[in-house]
């Protein structure tokens, strides 16, 4: 995922550099320079938006649900009982009774 973000940042830098180049050259006939710069600004906005969306990994997005789907499937009360058992006994097998 990090290399994907790096690729998007590199793309944004290339677009910004091209926009700067068009800004410093003479205007092309038939308003082509302005049209190209408008398209480049739209491309910059899109890449910035994609970079902002990539702040959270896919696993973080899925984990953000916090078990709500599991709670719907097996019931909230079951989850409460499991949490209570973890807090009081710490899990594991019960101890053997001496005979």
C-alpha cells in the first residue's frame, strides 16, 4: 500500500511540474495552453483526493466495524458473556479437581 501512495505522490509531482512548465512558456494558438492547464488542475485535484483516501489501509477500514457484523450474527448477549468471562477467569480450561 505504501508503494501505491508513493506512486500517487510521484504522479502528483509530475502533473504539478508540467503545469508549471505550461505556465512559463508562450501561449499556444487557439487557447490550447489554458485548456491544458485546466485539465492539469483537474488531474491534480483527483490525485490529491486519491492520496487523502489512502491514509487508512484496507485492514483498518474493515477493522473499523469493530465486530458489529459478528454481534449481529451471534447476538449481543453472547458477546457480553464472553467479555465477562475474559475479565473474571482469563480464559483457558478449568482447573482439575483433586479426588
